[in-house]
C-alpha cells in the first residue's frame, strides 16, 4: 500500500503524488512540460503557484491510460482523483 492510500490523502496530496508520477516517467514528463509551457527547472517554483496542482490533475485526468496507471501505482480509485480535482477548484465541472 502506498503512502497516499494509507493516509486517505487530501486533495493536494493526490496532486503532489500525481506530479511525482509524471516526473518519474520519461514519456509523460516531456509531454507535461510541453503542454504546461514550463521548463523542468521551474517545476518546484510553479508547484507553489495557484492552479498548478489543479493543472497536474487535469493532465492526468485528460488521458485515461495515464489516469489508470497513476491510480494503480498510487492505489487509489480514479474517482478519488476526479474528486480531488473538483475540490481544487477553477474548472468547468462538465469535463469531469
């Protein structure tokens, strides 16, 4: 069981775990950086910006295979990721 599953994680914890998942994947990271428009060296700084963690979850939720791989690794249900995204706010609810 992963730490995220053990803790019953908060919304930001889910997003931070998703960011770690993306950063550890040599195919996902470049795609995330391209789509977000940030440089790899700026990720830590960007993570403190409002909306960044929501954007991380948007990225994961936008591609079902990525979502399912993340959920398997984090041992959480896809619905938990969607709830965390909604709770972080700033989106059109019709997408999730």
